[in-house]
C-alpha cells in the first residue's frame, strides 16, 4: 500500500487511486489474505466480474453497478469461505 502512495505522489495522480486500493482489497480478500496465487486468481475474478457487471447490468441499473458489484461479491463470498479461495485455516489446540 505504501508503494502505491509513493508512486501516486511522484506521478501526480489524483484521489481515484484510493478506489483502486479498495478494489485490490476485494480481490485479495476473495483469494485469501495469506496466499499469493489466491490473490492473483481473486484479482482476475474481481476484474472479470466488474467488467461483466458493467456490460450487462448498467443498462438495467444505471448509476455505478460496476463499482458496487466487486464489494458485494466479496461480502457474499466471504460468508461461505471466510478464509478465501486458498487462505489457510488456522487450527489452534489448547
């Protein structure tokens, strides 16, 4: 996250880079927080889902469905798989 901040200040980007960070968070959460392959697959799934929802749902629900669907997907997905796709389930014995 700090790398994005420093890159943004050096190139003169605007406030929309924060929205990109939120999209990365939803992809990372869906893939698993402690798995790099899960983060890659989660990012691809979120990107495909965002573009498909923008293409098919924006005509029925105008006003930014493309921005909301990735977060709704992440919330519903994490209800059923709380550790993500390839997240590690920690089992502790006392």
